[in-house]
């Protein structure tokens, strides 16, 4: 009986030990799983630097390592995208500065005809995009042509000849041009505006002067001939 009692106690002790070991192991696994889940939740919330940082000694560790590897990949792609956006922003700022330094009015449109950029001289000449539409300037680039004229700048080619557009008391010269990529894909269009009011006024005054001179000179001659 004593041996049986000792055996029963031994079996009970082993059982309790096994249960405790299982509980401890389950607790450890649960903590590791929760750690991975917390890392995933943080990453999903936008905390890009969060990592599970667990050794791949078991299935949970392998899962944590996979999560960290994917997080590193995503962060790398985000860093690349951020750097690309920074470079594009710098290029756009430089292009805008160049356009603003040009004395002529510059209006840049996308392929759908939407105005995406208008420099200060163009805004000064037109006042607003509404005037741009009402004056019919957008129609200069409405016709898509495959035959482009001379290069006005690198990647910018004339579309037809400059047109005269009356805008109130002003007379504008409007030159439409196509913007092409290095692979000759059309990216958009550009309209170059120039205020030619002084030139037009001078031409009219010159014509009026010549007409007056002609009347003053040839009228007496014609009277003498008669």
C-alpha cells in the first residue's frame, strides 16, 4: 500500500509538473504571439519603425521574422517613393522658377486641356483662367496635330503659326506648342502669350500717317492733272 501511495503521489507530481510546464509554454507562446500582433498593429497604424525583433527559434519567431522582413521592404519602398517625390518637387520648383522668370506669359495644359500652371506674366495679361476660356485661347491647343513645327525649346515644338487674339484694348500674340517626352510621347501643351499692343498701335499709326501723306501729296497732283 505504501508503494502504491508513493506511486500515486509520483504520478500526481508528474502530472502537475506537466500541466505547469504546458501552461508556462503556452504563456510564453501567447506572449510571443501578442508581441507579433502588437507589431503588426503598430505597422498598420503607421509606425514604420516598429519591429517584432524576435529570434526565429520557433514557428512564432519565423512568423515575426517574416513580418519584420516585410516591414523592412515596405519601409524601403516608402523611402524610395519619398525620395522620388522630393526630387520631383525640386524639379517642379525649378521649372516653376524658370517659367516665372520668362517675360512672356506661359500657360501649361495637360492632355485634357486643363490648366496646370500659369506664370505671373500670363496672370497679369489675362487676369484669370475664366478670361483664358472666354477669349478662346484654349482652342489653340484643342486640335491635336501630328505635324509639329520648329522647336521653341528642348522638348517643346510649335503647333501652327502665332495667332493674334484681341483681349479688351490689348492685342496678344498666342503661340501654341506641344510638350513631348524624350520618347516623343505628348505630355501636354503650352501657350506662349506676348503683349503686342505697342507694335500693333505703332503699325496702325504708321499706316494712318502714310494714308494722310498719300492724300496730302497725291490729291494736289491729281487736281493739277485734271
